[in-house]
C-alpha cells in the first residue's frame, strides 16, 4: 500500500506523456488529447471523492527526484508542440518518429487544421501550468536546495514567470489575503481583470523585493546579480530555442502556449484566495486559503490542493501537507474550479454564498470589519447588502 502512495504522484508524468502523443499524432488527436485531459480532471474529481490520507514517507528523495523529472518532460512536451506547429522537420525528428512507430507524423501534421492547433496551444499551455508552474512552485519554495531552485526557475521560465520564485515566496506568503497582495483577488473582481492586474503588480512587487535584497548586499539593481533580469533572460532563451526549432511560426506558437500557462497561474491565484481578508500584521491561518482535497487534483498537482496547510506552513514539502477538511473549501477540484472561474456570472453565483459563509464561520472579529468594507466595495448586491454576523471563530 505504501508503494502506491509514492506511485500516485507519478500520475502527472503519464498525463504529460499522453499529451506528447496527442501533439505528435496531429489532427483530431490533438483535440481528443485536450478533452481527455480535461475529462480526467473534471470527471475524475467529481467521481473519485477526496483524498485525506497522510502517509509517512521514509524516502522523500524519491519524490524530490520525481519533481526534477518534470523539467525534461516539459521540455519534450513544448518541443513537440513547437514542432507540431512548424513547417520544417527539426533534426529529422518527424522522420525518426515515423520510422520508429510506423505512424506518419509528418503527414498528420500537414493535415492538422487551425482549430486543432488552437487545441494544441490549450493543451501545451495546460501542461506548462500543470507540469511547469505547479512543480516550479514546489521547488522554488526549497530555498535551501540550489538544485531544486535552478530546476524550479527553468520550469517557471516556460510561462515567462520566473519572478514567481521571488514574489510568491517572499511577497505573497507574507501578504496573502490582504490588500497588499497582488495575487489575492478582492470581492467582485472578475478573473480576466485579475490576470492582468496580478501579473503587472506581481512583476513590480518582485522587482522591489529583489531591489531591496541587492541593496542590502551593496549591489546595483541593474546588474547580473538581479534574479528578475536573469529570469526574464531565461524565458528569452526559450523563445530563441523555439525559433530555432520551428522558425517564426514555432516561436509564436510557443509564446501563445507560455502566455496561456501564465494565465492559468493567475486564474489559480484568483480562486485560491478570492475574497479573503486579513490584517497583514496577524499570522496566516488555514482559514485564509480556499482548500480542496479532490483525489485526482491532489495526486497530479502534488497536493497543491491542500493550500490551507501550505500557507500556514509554506516550508512543508508537498507530501507532508495535511488535508485540513475543516478549512474553507473550493467549489470542486482545481480544473473544475478553473473552468467555473472563467465564467464570471457562474463564479459569482457559486462563490458569493461561500464568501458569506466564510465571513460567518471563519472570520475573526477584526476580519468581520474588513469583510464588511470589502462587501460594500464589491459591486455585488448580495454582498453589499450583508453585514457579517457574529463569527464562530475568534
């Protein structure tokens, strides 16, 4: 049974390999691959219930190596995506695959329609988010481990977001659920506005954090020591690699995939802390994050789902996070909630009762006052007309 608890976190590798197969198969297989991945998450989370297991792992190094494996896997996924959109056969890759499998991937690519290429962008961008950003998030929290930090930042570079390793760790975790946190969406904001606002403010916050760090070391902000600049150069190197593999069309395809992957991160930020309030001078508690324990999301996202514990103790490795079933819960698993967040009227219809419940059952006395102000400014009549009642927790 313990072996299964190690193996379950390798499920995301299988999803990545299936995505590669779909991208190389071309044509309708790309769209089938996209909808298969969406179905695994949305239907799987709906049918498979919650995972609240908390096993003790005696060989955590296996799980760390598993995280490191995400980098070559994502590189191959993105290579396959860029190749699928180009008109050349870089290094004879297509001819080699055709010879090895008997399936003519070159012919399949020629007959891939624009609509299926859109599916390819969505699929590859989804993999950048799942395999790149989520794994990069876990690894860049391990500030004591240089190898994990380097691998994590390269994973984040695929979504043009290496600044996440700075702002998230040293900014977001300090100011989460406050008005000072770019990633926390206030009540009433829609997800599309949040993607833009959080991206711009997050980059500015990362620059300021790095500027302060360099000043303490007596170094200039505009120097090779600046991790923000180095990070953007890493992403630029990937853009150049995409150009080398697939020409202008391959480069533009990669940029579209990366921007979609970055957007997914901001959608996740949006739904993890939407409407939460907190005095930045008070400690972060499990109640300051929306949590979920859906089984498929948990297994394939390295327990990112257990977000309440992660924010209460950000240094805890993913395999040791606790489920906190008593924490405020998301609408469903991650991909399901992402889809709902992208439909603002549906999102507000489902989340407004949850926000009001948070005010009543989770907010402290001070937070009730902050919630009342947030409700009045939300622009949502159901919130603006409500004054939080006496909380059940202090």
